[in-house]
C-alpha cells in the first residue's frame, strides 16, 4: 500500500469527502433556516404585528425621532399628552410586549397592549385596552425579562 492510501485510511475522509460533507451540512442548515423563518417571521428592524382577524391593528409605526413610544435599553417612555398613533413591539429576554397607541379621545389617550412569554405561537392579540388621561404626560415604564411593566396605568385599563 502506498503512503496516500495509508494516510487516507488513518484519517478517515479525504479532502474531497470533507468538502462534500461541508456542502451537505450547509444545504441542510440553509433549508432548516428557511423553514424556520417561514414559520416564525422576525420583525427584523421593522414592527410587524401578527393579529387575529377579529382584532386587526390599523395603526402604523411612527418612526420619527419624536414618536409617542420611545424605547431605550431598560425602559419605554410613553408621552400620553402627545398621544399620536403609534405601535411598537418591545422584545426582551423571554418574551415581548406590543403597545398600540390609537390616539386621543377628548382628554384621554387610547391604547391597547398585549404580550407573550416564550410563546412563538402567540396570536398577537392586544387584549388590554386603556384610557389614560393626557394629563399623565410622559411616563417611563421599566422593562424586565418578560416584557414592559405597565402596572402604573392599570387603574385606566381593562381586559
């Protein structure tokens, strides 16, 4: 037996076989990724809200610098006095919270919110509606691992 055959037998695969194995693994990984992203679409920088047909969102995201919903690393700020139509999904470690500002109705700011904790099959339903007085002005809400803590406006909300 010559040296080439000995080296091949001791190391298992030759260079061609390794390249073929890498190509097969790459094709399988790309196919898996395409199947996963088709089943669980990602916001990818833009707010894409999946809503059930009976509770369809009509609000579009306000991407201006002075938007009603402001996001920072640890908190969300809502300007109830401004209360212009806006929607945003705030992703955190184990879930997300979606807040939809519908606009003003006299002296209240109308908003809906909902969220999920580690639920890739969440239907997107914003099941809490709030009527927050515009006199509340700007309020800050902390983020935790499960969503945005909106408890300080609970007295203005119902499910």
